[in-house]
C-alpha cells in the first residue's frame, strides 16, 4: 500500500516563476494491479509519480510505502528505496547513447554489484523475454521506438522491483506499439508487479487490464 | 569486500566506456596533459642525470685543491708551497697543477688548457675534448693552430680525443705537455696554477683544510664536496628556472581541465540524471567520474613520463639541453645514464595528477547532485 497524506509539490518556491504542481493531495494506492493517473498536461501526474518513486521529495506532506515513511529520507536511503522497490520507464526512454542494449539493461544493477555472470545472464533472460536477444550487442541509438521502449522495460526490471512506474509510456509510440506495450505491462501485472502509469492517452486509461484510474487536474484529484 | 571491489570494477568499466564514447573531448585533454607531464618530467630527469653524471666524474677528483689568493683574486702558486703542504699530517700525496683558460676568437669559445699529471702528451702534441674537436673540425693527426696571448702562433698535433663519457665536464678541454703549456702562456717556471692534495681519510679533509688556512694564510683550500655542492646548486638553479617557466604551462592546463570539466555537455548532464534516476547514488556518480579522471591522469602520466624518458635518455634531451647544461658555445654532447628516482616520480605525480583532480572535482560534484526527477521533465 502507498499512502499519500496532504502532499504538495512547489517548484521555484518564493520566486516569480513559482509553480504549484501538486496541491494537498491525499490518496491510497494498491501496490498490485495497474493504476493510471490521467489528466491533461500540467495536471501534476509526472510530479506525483516522481515523488512516489523517490525521485524527488514533496514540498509538504508525507508518503508512506507499506507503512514506512519514505518522503523525508536522506538521499542515500531514498536512492536505496528507489533502486530496490521501483523500476522506471521514461517517456523518452532515456537509454544511454553509445552503450549497447545489454549494457543499458545492466546499468541499474552496477551499484548493487552482483557477480558479472549472474547479472549478464539475468539481463539476457529479460532481453529474450522481450524478444530483444538478437539486439543485445547493438548500440541503443540504433533501435526502433518499440525496441527502445522494450529495452527501457528490461532496464526497469533488472533489479526485480515490486513496482513499475511508467511516465507517458505511449507518448512516442504508434497505436499498434502502444497496444503491444500495454499487453506486456498487463503480463507484468499478472506476475505480481504493481504498475503506476501517468498518461493522457485513452488507449492506456481505457485499457481492460487497468485496475484503477486516478484523474488529476491542476494538481488535485478531479 | 568482494562486492565493494566488484562495484568499483563496474564503475571503472562504465568510466572507460564513457571515455571511449567521447573520444574528441578526451583526446584533446589527454594530449595537453601528456605534454605537460612530458615537459616537467624531461626537466627533472635530465637535471637529475646531469647531477649524477657530474658526481660520478668528480668522484675521481682530489679531495683538496689549494689556490693562492692575492687581493682576493686567484694568483699563481709558488712551487715551494708544494713541499710545505706535502708535509702536513693526513696528506698522502701532493702535486702542482698547470691549467688555464684560453679564448679562441676563431670559434668564439673558451678552452680549458690542462697539463695531465699522468702521461702528458709529448711536446708539440695535444689531446682534445670532443667539444673543441667539433668546434674546430679536427680529428686525430690534424693540427690545432692557436695564437698565444703574446701574439705568437703555435701549432699542436692532435694526438688523441678524450673519451665521450667525460664530455659533460671535459668538452672544452685541451690536454698538453708542461713545457708547451709554459711556453704558450709564458708561464713562470717556478709557479703552478694550484696544488692538489690527496687525503685518504675523509674525516681528516676538513682538519687538513684548517691547518692549511693557518699555515699559509694567503691560500684557499677547496674541498671536493664543495665543488660537488656547487655543481648541484648550479644544475638545481637551472632546473628551477625551467620549472618556473613551466609553472605557467601547468597553470594553463589546470584552467583548461577546469573548463573542460565545468563545461559538461547537455548530453553528459542528462546521462548523470538518468544514472541517478535508475538507482545510482551521487557517490556512485562521483566515483565513476573519479575513475574516469584517474584513467585519464594515469594514462597521461605514464605516456608523458615514458616520452620524457625516451627524450632524455635516448635523444639526450634535445629540447632542453642548451638551457640545462650551460656552456656558451661548446655544448657537451653526452648521453645521460638512465636513472629514475622514486621520490622524483612521486613528486611529479603529485604535482600533475593532484591539480587536475582538484580542478575537475567541483564541477563534477555540482552536476552529480542534480535532482534525478529532471529526467522525467
């Protein structure tokens, strides 16, 4: 269970360009199934996911994960929670150019320092599972949009996280690839992973596998 | 412990791939860095080997040289002083030396003319230092023509050339017989240039020098260790001058390195953001960048030092020799003995790698503390 209590996020606080992305939001989320945050651009979806995923801290309010307060941890512990609990799929994939697909997938595990052969086998297993085995040694920038998205999913899964966070995952995909992606995400949810998605794409929030839709507007629940 | 080492290995792997992915930027830095190490290492290696070479050659020189002074200037030594000095306790041997300087207007160079104690050349013969032979274009069997201070012409047959391994201190030397020397300089028959004393026991050398100063107050004893110290100071001073000049280059390099590190490209900043977002700590990013800098520094240091070693010991320090060796015209042409001093390597390492690390750490740290949520926006 993820519990948010009166969470706010303010950027550039006290300056002329202050932005209140999330306002006093309280919410409880199941860590199983697929939850979609929908809303127009600027509604606070990404900021909310970033706070839940320990990428940033709320300006005020608290976030608990399975009863543990995670919103005010020091950077080092916050990173550990992020690394062990969450896997991220970014809107622009954010693969590192110049590295191979295999190296990109293995990257999140480097700080945990598993045995090299174990890590390599685990990454290759994931690539096989997502039909990318033959692309393992290709440079990330040579991949098509769909392949890059699947590589990003493999990377998100390398540390075996309990929860996947996907920020606008279909924004750079056509309808066919979007459906394929949603099927893959559905499979992961079936395997017991919790999935949190931010999207304003009807293909996503109207999808049959989605268990809950949370609508946001102007940083509040709509 | 194993996990810690593995973690460093992963970070090092990533650093090396990161260096390879931006060859243009890193190659320029590597080249400048290598050049700086090369210049500094060449200076240090060459000066060190000059000192060592001079010390080796002077090791055979006498423990004490006694000169006479008149009005504070070097004056010729009366021959009867030889007998008085030879009787001092601790002195095993004493002999007078004949030597002097001669300016040769033909090649605008100063020669040192010396009568060797053992096996002096036969009358009419000379043995030349290689510098003199080069300057006058002479070989064995040729004739060296000089006009003495009184304007008389002299012609000497070149009987031999001095060995190249003494060239550092004997480049400008002309060896000749005592009669030729006295005739050439119109040198009085009852005089020597100075007197040499052999004192076998090193602990007695200073005591003997004190006795000389008391017994013959118009003389000046010169100890071998003083000559060595003078050489040391001279080469040290020359090294200092070159290093001061190179400090400017080192400073320019530090600014260059800072500029390079501060100017992290948008791509590099984005990469750091991604690494943090997928679970790397700030410390991991710093350690990765540390390995990147260490790989670059060590490569530049090793390459620069190796090039300097080749430059000094295989090409006789072609770039710096005129400044560091001295000699107005007759530059000695010698190949220094390969020699590496551990402390010197450590000092050079500190003065090149440390400034680079300090110059780059702050800009990298500023990039590494970027909020990871930047990559989501």
